[in-house]
C-alpha cells in the first residue's frame, strides 16, 4: 500500500487542460494510504464531469468533507448525494444556515448552501457526521472543525452576513481545514480559510504538536488583505518551514503576486485537472 499523497483539483476558477470545466469554486480529490476522500464540491456538478474525464470515480470516495457552507463549495453536493451515499460525510452543522454577501445596493446576494444540496443532506439515508471539534478520518487524516480566531490581523475576508438585510455579521464559524500527516511533515488543505490562514496553521500545529508543515494548498481568501496581513501570513509560512504553497480559488491575484515575491519556497498555481504528488 502506497503512503504517497496524491491531490487532484477537480474544479477551480480556472482549468488546467482542454475539455475541463471551470467555475468559481473548489473541489479536491485526495488519495493516500489506500484512503480516498473528496474535499468540497464546487458550485455545480461540473466537478463530477471533470473527475470522470480525469479517470476518477467520485463514488469510490471513502469520505466526503465540506470546508464551509458557501455555495461555491457545496453547490455540487446535491448532485453528488443524489447519485452516491458516501460511507462518511463530514461538515459543521452551521454549514446549512442562510448567509449573504453585502452588495452595493439591495437586494444582497445569497451565498449559502443551495436548496438542492440542503434537501439531499436531509434525505433519509444520508447521515452527516458533524465536525464541531477536530475529527480524524483516518490515523493520518483529519479535519480541524471550528478554528479559534486568535490573531488580531485576520478576519473572515469580506462583508458576510447571516440575514438578507445584511445586519447580522457572519463569522463563518463552520470554516474548517483538512490535514494529512506525511513522513516529511503536515499537508494542510484549505477551502477558503475564512478563519485566517495563520489561525488555521497555528491550530493544526497545536492539534498535532509542533511539526513542520510541508505544504499548504487551497483558497486563502486574501482578496481584501492589507499589507500587515500579507506580511504576517508570509511570516507564519516561514515559521512553519512550509516548502510548498499552492494558493488558488479565493486567494486573489494581488495576494498571489505578493506571495510569489516574498515566499522563499515553491509556489504552484493549480487549476481544475491539476495533479500534485507528495
């Protein structure tokens, strides 16, 4: 049984090859030690189409995990659950609640989990395992559950609210990351890191004990990050001796350019269809 870690991006804002679909969203297929799990489902069933083109059967997943309840990570969930009942299905209970992003003028945009995905979660036979605390999928793979917000320079990354009038701020407490322990260090997978990249890395390190974080892959939601937040994020990556960084989806072009200029390790730009072997 191979202990190598293989990550395939099933959907992302951009595609990496001809014939592959792209959309504002994120979904990753993770394989290691004979275990396969799906991390997020993009905003539509496009990730399933891409998976088939890449030779991946999503019905072979041993588990499905959802990073948080925004539409661009849960929109494909309805199609997935209609066709396949995963042996294990993990998300925070608040991933199901209504949420909005404030626009310049009302009506504000609903960005929560789509109704068809909510309906499939509630369908008889689909039993969710609520990640309200750190949760192990295997001995070497886990989900953080809610991440403590301890830094004074990180926020959820945008004008997010729990009501249509945008009067009740949304702290996106359901945000979680995944980790995979390898011989060379920890690999951290981010959906959007609404809890903050530094908060997330600090929490993973605290759960597992002080160890090197080998790689950080996924959305970092640094679109509105100021200079201090970008600087402190780079500092944390150095502190954990991160060797590989793959910022994508919601990280933002300005932040990615900043990371490329200041991060000493390898920086990869992944798109739908990209494969990464560790």
